[in-house]
C-alpha cells in the first residue's frame, strides 16, 4: 500500500441501484458536492454521496473524476429525503438524487448569470391607462393590463405572457411607462396591501397551528374557496419568520402559481426574500432561486412539486395549498407524491406542515377525521367566505332524461346562457373529460355494466365488442340487449369540446366564444390571455375542460353549465367521483365571486345521485364520509395500499410473460398482499407498444413494502426486462 486512496462514491443518473467509485486527488471533498465523471464513453454529472479510502474496484479500472465543483448542493437533510424516496418508491438512489439536481447544473458548462429585474408601471402609465396605447399592439396591451393587475412582475411572468416581451418592455420604457428594479437580496419594492383582521375561525386555525410551531404536526385546513385559507397561511408564515433564521416552503399546483398569487405574497412579505420555483422559469432563473433557498437566504420559497426537494437549511414550516391536487404526483421517473414526501420531510425536520383545501383527498380526510387511534392530522375548518358580500352559487341539476336534449344541451341551459348574453354577463360551459372512459349505457333504464368483484364500471372495448374491468381483469361479452330491461338501444357515452363549440356557435352566432382545453392552454401565455380577456369582457361564453385556477376571479361570470358529468359517475377509476366533486366545487366557485349571484346548471341523468345532493348543499363532509364507506367495503385506498406494475413491449406475449412471472413471484413472497392478474389498461397500445399492468393490494403498508423490497430487485434481474419496459408505481393515482 502506498498513499491512502481518496475514493468518492458517486450517485449517477443511471438505472442501476448502486453508486460508483471514482478516484480523486482532492483530499477535502465533501459529501453533497457535485462532480463530472467519465461513464463509459460519456461524461456525466454526479453527486458525491460517500468518501472512503477503499474500493472493490481494481486500480487499473478505477477512473478519476474529471471535475469537482466546489458547491455543496445537498445537505444531510436532503440525503435523508432521497433515501426515503428511493426506498419507498423503489427507485434507484442515484436517479432519485439526480432528479432533484437543477437541470442547469446538469449542463456541463455553466455560464455566468445575468442580472434580474422586476417591472412596474410608472404613475404616468397608470393615469393614462390601456386605452392610450396604440391600437393593435396586443402584446403591449396585455403586459400593461397584467401589470395593472399584479402591480409588479418579474421576467419569468412577463415571458410567460409573450415571447416578444423584451421588445414590448423596451417600447414601454421609451414611452416612460415602465420602471425596473434590480432584484437584490434585500429588495423592498412591494406595495402595501391592506391586511384584514382574522375572523374567528381563521383566528382559531392560526392559534391552534401556532401552538405547534416548534415541532412536527400535520394539519388539514379545510375551507371552501375564498374562506381565507391563504390569509391564514400568510399569518403563519409571518409568525414562523419571526425567528432569526427561518425559511418557509409553500407548495402549490403548477396552474395556481400565477403572477397574482406571487404578488399577493410579495406584497405581504416585502421585508423578506421570496423566490419561486416552477417550470416556467428558465434553467438559469431556477438555479438562482434554488441556490438562494439552499444558502438560506430566501426566506420564502413558493414552488411546484419538485421544490419539495430544495435544500433549505432553516426550514421551519411547510404549507401545501390545494392538497388534493393530482399534479403533486409525479407521473414519470421517480413517481413521488409531493404531499407525502412533504409529510416525511416535516417529520424528519420536526416542523409543522399545513395542508389547505376545499376538497381534501380522501386519504387526507381520513387521516384528519377518521383514523382509529389518535387522529394523524389536526383538523381545522373555515366554513364561510371571508369577504362578506360574496355568496356561494346556487346549484341546480337538470334531469336530461326528462328533457329534449339538442346536441348535448337541454333547453334550460340554452335559455340560461341566452339570459346571460342579454344581461352582458358571462357563461362557462364545463366539460369533464378527465378520467373519461366509454361506458355502456341503456337509453331507457340507465343500466350500466358493473364489475361484480370491484366497485367499478365496466369499460367498453368497442373493437373487440367486450366489457372489461380495468382493476381485476374481469371481461365479458358486450350485451346486445340491456340485461335489466331488454332495451336494445345501448350506447357508449361521450362529448368533445370541439363539438360543443360548434353547437354553441349554432345556438348563439353573435356570441364571442373561447374554447380552452389542454391543447389550447399549453402555454401560460394563452392562459394569461384568457384571464385578461375575461376580465375585459371580451368573451361571452367560455368552454373548458379544466378548471380555471385560483386567484382569478371573473366578476362578470354568473353561469356555469356542466355538460357530461355522468361519464365520471361511471368511470372505472375508483377516484373518479372524488375528483368530479372537487372539480365541480372548483368550477362552481368561478360563478358569482363578486356581487352578481352565480348559478350552476348540471346536466345529468342522475339528479338524485348523492354527489349532487352534496354539491347543492356544499357539503363535502357528508359526501367524503359516504365515499369512505364505499372504499372500506371495496378495500381501496385509504383502507388499502396499492402498487401498480406497468409494462410495455413490442410484443404482447413478452409483457404478459413478464407480468405473469412477476405475479407468481409476488404471490410466493407474501400471503398478506393480494396480487391481481395482469390486465390490459384502457390504453391497450400506446405508440406501437403493447401494454399491460398488474395491481398489488394490501391492508398493511409494512407488508407491502416488505414484499417490494424483494420483488423489485427480482424484477430488475428478470432477463425479459431487456424486451419489456416496466415501472413500479407506489400509491398510484391513475390506473
Ligand atoms: P382562500 O385561500 O381560502 O381561497 P383567501 O385567503 O384568498 O381564501 O381569501 C379570499 C378573499 O378574502 C381574499 O380577497 C382575502 O383578501 C379576503 N379575506 C381573507 N380573510 C379575510 C378577513 N378575515 N377579512 C376580510 N377579508 C378577508
Ligand atoms: Zn335497460
Ligand atoms: Zn373488477
């Protein structure tokens, strides 16, 4: 033995559950630094996770690192989080860690970063107003309107409005309309916002949560939209930041991270440094913000799901807004749920976590109200809207089995829209397409095929003329006659946005109509445009498949029409009614936010379904409790824990063989876990790949995890893995 070796254990983004040894000549390397290393013929970014003076690798084969960056990017707490995620989601540690490295760092050559600015209108601009802008300058107009709305915007927000924002800002600058300020560590640039005094329920929530502000506690803050949850968060953050060193992390769904929300926080926290982390930032901006958080300088971080992995040395409080939102679950790579990871993190750092929502996920609802032993989560309620003169909309069901429906519209709904047009108010037509799956329906008695083994509806597979259960694999011939009444008119249901738009145009040729769906709102630009157009009454009828985000009130919107909820009532996905409820609650919330009284018309063949009863009385609690009973009977989440193994290959036989192997192995591993047969998912074939999946179900999370500990390595060893692409999804949200 000559000199002691300096061996770095490096985590890399490769699908192998191990770390890699490299030699270094730098004796004082630290865990958490990042490095560039040779890997095969490539260079890769890695993270140092261990330092040793021994290695099992022959010295001839041992390679040296290429570059060591002085920056320590992850601390001890971060590694705890990665360990947990890697173990719980059964995803290789290296890939877990590398999913949390800002992508800017992964690009091997880093450039210096540009200065950043915030923009606001000059008093002159505010006095003159949008009308004084040259006609046809839509981008200019859009930016000025947004600045009027939000007071102060950063470059990321402006960029999200138009790709030509720079030119517009220059023009506005020449006109003397705009002021800019460099973002510095101690910027103090925000307008004073009026601070409401808390009402009794808000005060109670604040007091209760504050009592636990030094240790771990999980809280559900349950309150309808507009009940003042955000105000409670703000007070809690203020309280947390009274400590000398403190940081707060606020997680929000991507679609809710609007310039309005950001500026509301900025206005209230002008003394503090606030940064955002979301996908509309450039890689450079994201890295800058991330570093400010990591260095403990940014006291408030508002971000989307990935920001749960941001190192924050003084983290004192985590807030999750819209806790139930499905976007907190990552659907590829490391399939984590940011809420669950956040709870783990809060526990591990011994700090409180507050989850707010109007429609809690059933899992959270259960944890806050129902667990047998002591409740897991504290439970706090806000029951009325915080602003006095705003009221909840009135919800009416239109029984479409009893009225003549023209192209999806009942005459009541058409009349209601006409009435709004006459009154120069706005309407929103909402189509629920999420979780859509064709279900066979009897036109006379409303019979629909149900699986006898699961609480789910059978899905129509038209090509094969079969009905299938997507949970357990049950499969039967499509009936030619209704098994219940003998009627031969059975049809699969479905309505598309484009068809609806055409129909509306026919009904109301003069109306200004805008259709919003996933395709048309891909860019934030389009979404922002929409909000401004609604505000300026440039739209009469909005047609949409997804809810419009929080923080955007449409003061002239007084009618919401909901077209085809019944699909969701028959959906094979057991979470469909939970989602439908929260969606309908949110869209309903769009109507009548200001003084105009709102109305919601829901077209359905099941006007007496409990979901509508609950909606009419705005009673989530009862509804959730009923759903919980069903879930308990069906042994589904939160009473059972699920794991989904999904596979795809060019040939179906390969997938099936792989899944069958996996099934037999799982059955042998544990008697406490139910292993279902492999089934084809809704989307049987995707991009030329044949797909299939199987479900594991257990009432004990520990038993399930124990099985996975042996099962996943077994799957990795399976030779068929070369032909079959597979993933394990722990706590899947979608099947
Ligand atoms: P949520 O987050 O539950 O949707 P917000 O906190 O955004 O509710 O509150 C809705 C509106 O009510 C906001 O305009 C907010 O400023 C206002 N508000 C909140 N709390 C109060 C209060 N105690 N008194 C008066 N207005 C309030
Ligand atoms: Zn029938
Ligand atoms: Zn079934």
